[in-house]
C-alpha cells in the first residue's frame, strides 16, 4: 500500500505545481486553493508512505514523479521547450527512479 500512497502523492505534486503556476504568484484564488489543498494531501500521502519505505527511496521517488510530471505538463500543456537535452535529462530522472524502486524492499 505504501507504493500506492507514494504514487498518489507524486501525482498530487504534479497537480499542485501546475496549479501554483496558474496562480500567478498566489494572486488567483482558485488555483491558489488547489495548490494548498493538493500540497497538503501530497505531503500527507508521502508521510504515510514513509511509515514503511526508506526515507531516501520515498523522497526521491516523490520528487522524481513531481519533477518529470511537471516537466511533461510544461511541455504538453504549456508549450514549453522540449529540446533533446531536456528530454534526455527527464529520461535520466526516470532511469534513476526505476533503479531506486528496484533497489528498495517492498
């Protein structure tokens, strides 16, 4: 169950990062509210996952899901640059996440 909590926490991290971008520095109420609610939920699920997963594994996977997911949203939804170097960097992050998962118990 810890891995399900962790993946859900990572997905919520993507949502709050996107909502934060849409809040324009917390000047828009709805995106700001979404940011705060999903941030709290993301941290709560991360905390639940950390009850049985090692700190390094849980935190690395959580931030990795958020980083790669936010990058993908930036490229797909916001039209940000998808250069070969940026795509390669994202691929390296995903590779690291896979290795972290494979090297962890549970």
